[in-house]
C-alpha cells in the first residue's frame, strides 16, 4: 500500500514538473553555527539598540525635526532584525534538529516574512534617501522645495514614499507558492513553485545551486548590514544622549 502511494505521489510530481527537496538543503554545523550562534545574537542586539533609538526619537519635539526620518529608520531596522529570527534561525533549527513540526510551521509563514522583508529593506533604504534629500534642500536653500523640510512636508513625503514602496514590493508576497508534497520524504516535502516568474526560465536553472548561493548572499548582506549599523547606533547615541562627551568635539572646540 505504501509503495503504491509513493508511486502515485511520484507520478503526480512528475506530471506537475515538481521535484522533492526543491527548496531544502542540509545544514552542516558550520552553517548552523553561523546562522544561530552568530547571526541570532547580532539580530537580538540590533533589535535592542534600535528599540532604544525608537524610544529616543519618539519624543514629540524630535518628531518635528529631520530626525523624524531617523525615527522611521530605527523602526524599519528593528523589523529587519526581528524578521531574521523566525526567517533564518527557525529554519536552521527545524532542519538541523530534524523537527518536523517546526518545519511545517516555518513554511506556513515563510512567504509572508519574505514579502515583508522586501518591503522593510526597501523602506529602510529610502528613509535615508529622504533625510539626504531634505538636507540637500536646506543646504542648497532651494526655496520652491522648502515645503519638504517642514513637519507636514516630512509626514507627506514619508507617506508617499511608503505607499509607493508597498505597491512596488507587493508582488514579492506572490513570487512563489509554497507547495506541500505528501509523496516526498520528510524535510524534502516542500517546494517553492514560481507564480510571477516564467516557469520555463526557472526550470532551466539548478534550483539547489541557486538557493544555496542566494542563502549565502543574504546571510552575508544581513551580517554586513548589522555590523555597519552598529556604528550608526553608536554615533546616534553619542549625538543625542552624550552631547558633552569629548569625542563629540574637535581639537578647536567645534563639533
């Protein structure tokens, strides 16, 4: 009976052009340690520091100044750190420790987090762009764009940017369809079927090599971003909390 079921499952997979383990790959200890023992603590520290910045910038007076963009940036950076844990850490734990329940749970929300991460990453970048544009307008004394540097102007600019970003990144939520394959072995029973991408193009690629490269690239980007963000957190805290510290002044006494 089991042989018949397995054969039927194999026929269904073949007819639909799907294969077992289309997404999953094994975690060796080095990769597992990198994701959990290195990446997770960094994400937690990033979440803690950015939550502190959110608290600092949530002051009503600061929200009326250009630091409003830093307030939004701290929120989005917090979300990036928060998403890392359920997206990377949980997946690593599920596969490395062979936890089937956790494996199924992860696939139930993977695409939601994937789409959210694309929106948040894009928004985080463009909050820096907004702050830079406002500074350019003020320094350049561009009168006809002075509205942008007002409180209402900042709220309007941020709202428009966020709406545009959400619309542009909305398709990310539907890039793939998570498909459960009952005829496949445990931890090879899920695949990501492209919805918005051409199946003919995707079928010509080597899925496992592509996913392995994408995973390594994403982990590298996240680690680099979080490491660089530590300096931003340090400078921001020094400027807003320890204003009288000697590190904040040049030798001639100027800031």
